[in-house]
């Protein structure tokens, strides 16, 4: 018999043998978010030794994922032999006791996550609107060496590397070092990027990834000064590109391009990854490095009997109709 419970701390996730892959599908990630000031509502369903959890937060619009701008995706957490479909259906039925609207975003579907959640909420009587909300650029390495991968890059990118690579010196660290991290922060603060959303959280994340051997922190120097920096992690055969920045004053040196190339070489030839994941966003420069594009999905789930949902439902249905007409 499945049992549902709700918890205002992610501590309940600790010790459960969840099998999610990637940096944003671990209880430790959600613990970092709680430490940063977010107030979780963890919906947990157990059946015997198996469990499934939805880490959520309350908002003015009901319930949303426990997540932030650093995360590439959000998914349910499940133990290895958990009957995901059945447990999700049970949880979706019970969530009506907590909110009349649930909005789930950054959902991947290459692992079936978006479709599983959509089906569970629909079968539980929710009206569900599904729409794309973001873009994810990825590289399937497909057994290639770095040299083979580089040969397939656009000509202008290869020309830039040939002309500029010798002008900077690259260092790649696989553990957390305070001085290197401070150099990254200094470059980021002087780059074209917007102000860092939560630098303390990002540092704690990097420290944890470094301690686990997953961090790949790249620095590019010119005449001894760090002018570009990037934060990657590697696990389970995938390299994740989290942050990259360079000094605007150093743009003519193309240090960011040279540093990216060095990191690609490292993760392909040394770490032997199968995938490189460039996170969310459809920035044009990502197309030079990546070869596939995957959508990220949003599910708007509404209890039809609540009048407060009717306006949002009408807007969502109208938006969907416009999208269909544009596509047709």
C-alpha cells in the first residue's frame, strides 16, 4: 500500500537510494537549495522499500519545482526498483490536497520524465497543458577522439583556434582550489555576464563537486593574468558545462574559445565521456560546439473545479492554439 507524506525539509531525502543521474538529480543538490534560503515542500510516496519524491516549493501560483537558474533540468527522484508510473499516479491524486495548480518546468523527456508526469497528472483528473520552455544543446561523442570531433567543427572555429591558441596558457583543475575559484569569480565579475545570482551557493556546489572528483575548472592566462574561466563537471559519462566567462578586454585573444577547446579535449580524450551537455539556452555560439538540440518542457497542471485556474487555463489554451497555427 503506497503512503504519501509531505515534508518542509529535504532532510527526508537523505539516505534513500535514489538513482537519478546528473548534478541536479541528487538529494545533495536540493540540500544546497534549502541552505540558500528556499523553503521546500517534498512530496514523498513510499511503497515497501521503494520511494519516489517530488522536491517542490510553494508559490503564489501553487506548487513549483525546487530549483533555480543553475539547474539544467528538474525530475522526480526514485529508488532503483520503484514502480514510477504507479507511484506518480498515486502522488498526483494526493497533491490536490496541497494545491489546485502545479507548474513543472525544465523537464527532460529523453528519459521519459515529461511524459510520465503528464500522464500521471492527467489520469489523476488534472487538466495538463504541455509546452516547450527551453532548449538544451548536447554533443553525442559517439566514440570519437577529440581530433576527430574537432575536424567536424565549423571552419571559422578551427581557424580561430589555429591562429589564437598559442597566445594563452590553459590550466584545468580537477579539484577545488581557493585561489583558482577566486580567479574564476574575478573574471566572471568583469565579464559580459549578468551579476551572479547566488555566488555562495555556486561555490558550495563547486567545493562538493571538487571533493567528489567531478569538477573540471578551466583557467586561461595571458602574460600571467587569468582572462577566461569555465566551470564544468563530469559524471556518469556526461560532461556538464555550467559557467563560462572571459574579460571583455581580452576578447581579441579568443581565450574563451581556446579554453573551451582544451576542456573538450580533456573530457573527450581523458574522461572518455559519451555526452557533453551545454545546459539550457539557445545561444548561437553553442551550435559551433554541439550537434543535437533537445527541448525542455513545462507542464501546467490545473484542478478544473477551482475558479482561480480558469483564467490561467484560458490563457494557456489560447497560447497553444496560436502556436499550432504558427506551426501549421
